[in-house]
C-alpha cells in the first residue's frame, strides 16, 4: 500500500487494523507534507507491535538518529542504498 501524506498513512493503518488484517512492514519517509514520519511510526507500532519498521531521510539529525535507534527502527539515508533497501525488504516476514 502507498500513502503520500501522514493523513493517508494513518487512515491506511486504521483501516487495516479495523479489518483485523496485518501488514508485514512499514517504510516511511521522515519528511511528509503534513507531518513527520515519526507520527506514522508511532501509530503503526501501537497497532502492529513487533512488525519491522524503517525510515528514510535526507536529514542528518542526531536527535532523529537517537529516536530511531531507541525504537530499533532501520534508518536509510538518501540517496538510498538500493541493495541495502532491497535486502531489508526481502527480510520482511511473508504475510500470513
């Protein structure tokens, strides 16, 4: 599934949760038009604990790095290292 804003992403997370479905992972950009990806991650993790999460960013921010590290979130810098991203995606559990 793809969302282009925090609002859309949160709606998708709620819809999937409402339908009692599962997602096998989340990749979110830090900078979204209406908020940061941190908000999406917080909502996602509360609905789907234990599901792998990754964030991509072009920003070099030590506070963000600490926030990501403390939550065991994979961090991808832009420009993206595509082989590393592909390896992360392949590591996601298959949907049940």
